[in-house]
């Protein structure tokens, strides 16, 4: 009888352990991980926050793109906030990507201490694995050169509870962005600049194609006109965008005119040759 009780107890314990394992596995299948972190459920409201710190220079401009997978995360329109950038322009009508830019030479912004760069909200659509990533095209200081000391981190908050704090945000692998939006600024995998990173001997980076000057000018015109038709945090930025468009168009027109004149001059010289 005693042996029977022991065997029954052992069998019951095994069944309980198996039931618990199955329940845990089932629960994991019903959740979403973002950048291999968290256990979010369908319907959860997730707040994403990008932070910046350790800058030695004040910022006067940047161009950045945030990427997400619309299959798993639904961006909540009009939730993007960047309190330090009054004239931030961003396009929230492109599914899976939020491009943004800001320039204000007269009002540089300091991130010597950790501060919120921007934040926005998502709602979880379904379970699985997904990621949020970014790519910086420009980030320049008061001397008009790109920043060499900085630290980007991100937070994830679900239903007002912080799940990820000071995580390292992945760099995008979006081919179109890597092929067209690379500049002299380098996106390092650790989210830190070349001067303040502890990984100076092996500072891994993601670098796209270096476009020619004329390609950059032409693309900037398209981007600037696109931003005109979407939300901005301040109407005072309209003049800035229009000026960018006008200057870019003048540059393109000047380059085109120069090429035409050069060709005409070459043809004239050929005609005058004996």
C-alpha cells in the first residue's frame, strides 16, 4: 500500500510538471516579443521611447527613420511626441516606417544629460516575434559636423509598466534606406559615438551605400515636399521646409545649367577646330 501511494504521488507530480510546462509553452505562443524582449499580448498598448545622452555638442539638426512591422504592431497616429524639437517634421502615413527631420540653427538642443528624443505608441496586433529599429542619416552639432559623442537607448512601456529600460535599438536592415540614405554619419551597433564608445577597437557599424552629391540633393527635395503635407509639431516650421525645397531646387537647377553650358561650350570648341 505504501509503495502504491508513493507511485501515485510520483505520477501526480510528473503530470503536474507536464501540465505546467504545456501551459507555459502555450502562454509563450500567445505573446509577442519585441527585439527579443517582453511578453506582450494582443491589444496591449506599447509606448516606445528613444533616449539620447552623453553629447558634447548641442544639436542643431537631424534626420532619422524609425521602422516597425505593421503585421505585429499598429502605430497609433498622432501619438509621436518630441518636446525638445518644436519644428519636428515627420510622416506618419507610411506603413512600417516613420521618417522625421528637424533643423533649427537658432535654437540648439542639449543632450549632455539623458533626455527623451521622441516617443510614440503602438498596439500589439498578434503574437510572434518582431523588432523596432532605426537609421540616422544626419545628426550634427553647432559646428555643422556630425556628432562624435552620443548614446542612444530605448525604453518599452506596456500598459504603463516599463518592460525594457535603456535597451540598445537595432539598426535597420531596410535595403532602400541603406541604398539611398547613407551620409557621412555612421550608425554604430552599440548606439554610441566613436569618441565615447568603450568599443573603440571593434566598433561594429551598419553602413549603406554612399550616394553622389546630386543624388542626395534630388532625394532631399522629394523628402522635403513629402513632409509638407503631413503633421508637424509647429506651423512655424513651414518656412524652413519651403526654404529647404527652394534651395535644393536652385542647387539642382544650377548643376543642370552648368552641365548644359559645359556641353555647349565643348560642342562649340569642336566646331571651331580645323
